[in-house]
C-alpha cells in the first residue's frame, strides 16, 4: 500500500486517507487486527479511516508511526465483511416517476438496474445505522435531491441521489428520491442493534406488497462473513 496521508482529528484521533474505498476497508481491517492497547475505535468512511486512541497511553505522533509501519494485505474474512440480501418493495416507491423523468428510463428498467448488482457500504451516518451504498449503475446516476425534502421519511425507505443509494432505517426528514421500501428493521437503538457496517455488501431483491406485509417488522438477520442473509 502507498504511504498513507495521516492528519490529526482532534486531540484523540487521527484520520488516514487511503487510495480508494477498497483500500480503506483493508486498512481498517488491518488496524482492528493489530489491536494496539491504545486503540479505542476504528471508523472507516469512503476512502478515509478515523483512528481513535487513548491519549493517556500514546500520542498522535506514535499513532502515525504505527500506521505507517502497518502491513496491509488483501481483504480476507478477518475483515468481518458480510453480504446481505435486502428485500425491497418497489411498489411503495413514491418517487419512481421522478427518477424515471430524471434518468429517461422506464420504472421497470430502474428496478432492474437497482436489483442487478451488489452495493458496498461505504459509510454509515446521517441517522443511526443509515448506510451510504455505492455506486449506482451509470444509467441511474445524477438524480438530484428533491426540491423540497420530506419532513418524514418512513422507516425502511430505499432512496437514491447522485451516485449513491441508501436505506432510511428510522423515520427522519430526507431529500433523496424514494424508489422502494424494505419491510426489515435495520436498526434498534434501544438494543444497540446496528448490523450493517462499512465493508459489508448487499443486493436488493424485488418483492411485492403481499410479501412486504408478511415480513414487515422482522429484523435483518446478521450474516456470517461473506454469507448472504435471508429473512
């Protein structure tokens, strides 16, 4: 791996920039595997990794030296990455027509493209457990945010904008175009249930509204590394 660019992130963290998203996932896995005694948390997001450390045990300079000396190999099961299949009811996507107009594609083509590939979790944020997934097929990119964001986006809503797609796990305001909804619960804040992590991959699977109602409220089953999840 090329020499990292590392900068301070406050007084108890460092931010390391990798060459790309895949390299950041490998770097985060290697840091977790190193398990330094001063390491408090590792937070990858896109092509960067935040490394939080105990300032009573080490210094930023020592952390930077440790990171530069770290050997980062190819991705392995040690990274803990998992693969999921997320059911999605596209009949419950209120903005399919908006996306069709923006992309000049028919709704059926939009659905086929959205279900036709795996997406990587590149970041988790905005709301607890919200996965930023990338990257969309070229034909689906460039859809702008809604001119007027919704004050309430229903939990499980699947949206897209720009090059990304994502899932609103909790009711929140939001300006992404909604093309479907999953019946599964992806977050339970009270029970600290946040199964999707950076580095995981997922694929959307089309279901109808009948199947949606059958599965509504069930938790996403946590997958084993590299294993597909099912309902």
